């Protein structure tokens, strides 16, 4: 079974929006309260508490704060689950020696979603509308039907004031037909070109953030000059959010289109196992790396490949740009050298194409697919 999410735009009335905003405020208050409780317990007594112990305290909390009764009980329980997951992730990072990042209190506009963890209990589709407990029937644009078994429903408010619901479903894998499918591909990502395939094809880097950078800077300057706490500042904050939203939407559309085409076309997909969080320490390239969104691209390839019955493998990226894919000779290169010239075998090839061929080779090795021709696979042309 695979998890698949479906996102739909919803249009609550003004009264429903007020109720949903109130629910977000109550969930934010509860999250901060539970976090404060955990902190105080540890600092004063050196003890920790459990998820279920905190959930058991909700009955007493509702007596102290009656407004919590306006939120569905399972939505409140999900708040405690979110905090518990945040602490588990914190302890995991501590154990692995990473930057731990202790869970933080949520300020205003920093808690933007609530989840009904059991579909049908407080959240369901009735007569073409979305029913939400404590809110009512909300207009929804079902632009495509969801498939599988719905499990959860998450309502989210965007920084621009739009509302969406994400329905998570359990679905069976639907392998794509294998006829007319090329066997394997290696993909090298970069900044000059977004991606280079081992077939020699390139996907151009759209640089969506760079396109909107001047417009964003202009909106941010106007926002910064506005006095805090005024209605005008709220309006200009939304202008900044709209620019960010436009960049995000363009990037998501680009990534989903190209990842879908690759999954449809190839049976085995090999990519680099990149750690972009470490790469952005280079301040000269950090903005461009974030703009390229390689991690999001690889994530889309991963779940699309699993759903379509394709094989996906991430290989060690070390020396893939320096090794000659034909003879294996290793030659150091600067980032400005865009052509691979091997002094041993005389191969002259685009640097990124050579790296993609190395990734393709490593991907086959990791899958133990050495007899490529015997299996009927297609070897990429140089």
C-alpha cells in the first residue's frame, strides 16, 4: 500500500473562516501550553512526560479554558501528536550528532493547519461539499476524484489567506505499462542546467526565484517601511506572501511535470544522494541551490517511481564529476570547467553528461545489474 495525497481548494464563508481561525488559535495555544509543560517538568524535576499523559489532561484543560470545547477532540489530540513527533525528531538529531533544533513555541501566523486524523469522524465529503465538525459544510472544488481509502483530512490556511484541504489516502500501486520504456537513466543535477540525463538530454534551470527577485525585494521594502500593528502592514505582508506563493507554485508545477515524464519513460532511475543542507553553507551558491530545489525533485521522483512500479536508486555522488566514465581516470576540475577532457582515453564530453553517465553506472552496480545487454536494457549513447 502507498500513501497518496489530494489537495483541494475550499471556500469557507466569512463566518466559517472566523471559526476556522479560532480553531487554529486554540490549537496554537494548546501546542504552546503542552510544550511549556514539558519544559517546566524537565527543568524543575528532571522528568519527562508521555503523549498519552498529556492527552489525558485535556478534560481538565477544557474546564479551565472552555474555548477548547469548540475544537473537535481528535483535532486536539493531533496537536499533542505533532509536539510528540517534534521531540522524537529532536532526540533523534541529538543521538546522530546533528544540529538538534529544540522544538519552538509557535507565534501568531506560525500555526496554520489542523488535522482530523480519522476520515469520516469530523471530516468527510457530503453531497459535493466538505463537512468539518464544529464548522459545517464548506464549498470545495473537487477538480479530480480521490482514489483509494481516505485516512486523514488536513485543513491549511496559506499566508495569503487561502484555504486548502489535503486528503491522505491509502492506494494500491499502479505499475505503468512496460512496453516502449527505456531501461535505465542516470540524472546529474546542477545549477547551469537543472538536470542532465545520461542520454545527453538537458532540462534547463528555470530559476523561478531569480525571476521574481526584484519584485520580491520591492514588496519587502514597502512592507518594512510600514508601521507595525497597522492594517496597511497586514496588506503589504500579504503582497510579500503572494510573491512567495507564486514562486512556490511555479516550482511545484515544474518539478511535478518533469518527474512524471521521467518516471513514465524509464524503468530504473539513478540519482545522486545529495545533502543540500550541507551544500548551502557555501554562501555564494546557497540562494541558487535553494532555488533549484533538488531535494523536492528527488522526493517527487521517489514516490512517483514507487507508485508506478519503477526502480529508484540514490548513489554516492563522490567524484562523479571528476571520473572519466569510459576509462575511470580521475581528474580534478574547477566549477568553471564545463567540459570533460580525459588525458588517458581522449574522451571529450560535456561535464554534466559525463557525471550523469557515472551516476548511471553506479546505479546499475548498486542494483547488481551487470548483465545490461543480456537483460535487454538500453545503454545510453555517449
